[in-house]
């Protein structure tokens, strides 16, 4: 995913979360520093969500193992639920529990089919 | 404060927080979107800190009223303590409770003297 397309997807989801009463910030990324950093961090009352956020035109999505490990580690340290938010072209956002990704030797992945089956809608996640 | 100097100050504080076991992200800013967004958001277990972060060469620091209102509002919605982190030249970071800022007609402000008196060190805040 291009950086511009990535930013657009993050902003779209950020806006949806705000409109549902969740205070949300978009990460500047760690730049040259090697600290983990989810794309979005959302909070409302007691619940916090650390979100890795991707849009794709493909029928499955691959993730660097490192990115998923870092998402989970950030969530554990910060005190936030780790989520992967995925949007396949012309479909609604799906929130995937990182545990539902399939692990291969070099990456994590999920097919569109499995994402539809296991994923939660925005409304279900923030309920 | 220049944007570059601001970013440098934010990164410096982010690093200190990570080194003390606080998972911290730097906000990308809201860009064209009008959502409030603190400079840093740090969490460890139950505690979360929303931090507006400034370095200054002056002997007092002024804040736009809007920035302080937004910091408090973000903290209330997200579920985070609102803090103003200030570093006067050649001094250590001081964490100021927004309630300790002085309100004038057009802004909030604090003198170096009052910041030293009321402010907490990084170690005190994250204890």
C-alpha cells in the first residue's frame, strides 16, 4: 500500500471513531527511532484500542511478523486491545483479532473470506 | 517554537518515557481535520497520560486557550490525565497540571518560577 493511500485509510477510520465518540490519534510513526507505534490509538472511558490499519485491493492481506509482534507488545505495555483494521476495496472496515491471522514462516496473513467470517464491524468493536 | 525544535522536544520526551517502561506515541497532528490531538500519548497499565509538550528559551510560556481546552477535552474523552510538559533552556522537563496555568483574557501562561514550584519531574509523574 502506498504511503498516501495508507494515510487516507487511517484518516478515514480516525474520523469514523471520532464520530462515534472515541478520542483517537494518528501516530507520527517512530521515524528514525525504533519504538513500536500502532497507526491509531483510540480511547473511550475504560477501553483503549491500538490499531494497525490497512486498505488493500487484493483478496488477501500479508503482514510483516515484526509489525504484528509490535502491535501486540505495544498493546500489552500501553494497556490497549490490539486490533488489525482491514478494508478490502469497496467493502466496509473489518476489525481482526491478531490471534485470527494465519502464521506462515515469514509473515502473518488473512484472506478476504476469513476476514469476513472472523472480523467485526466498526460498530461491533466499539459497542 | 519552530516546528523542528518542537519535534525534537517531543522525541526527547518520548524516548525518556519509553526508557521508563511507558509505551508512548507521537501524534501526527490532525492535519486538515479538526480533531484534538495531544503531542504525546503514554500508557502503562492502568495509567494514561495525554501530554502537550513544549520547549522554550523564554522565562515564561504562553499557550493558546484552545490548545489547553482541547488537551483537557481529549483527556476526558480518551481516559487520560492531561499534562503540560515544559522544558526551559538548560533545565529538566517539568510536568504541569493544566489547572496550575494562569488564565489571562487571551491565553494561559506560566512563569519559569511558578513552573519550578508547581511542576513535577518526569520521575514524579510516572512514579
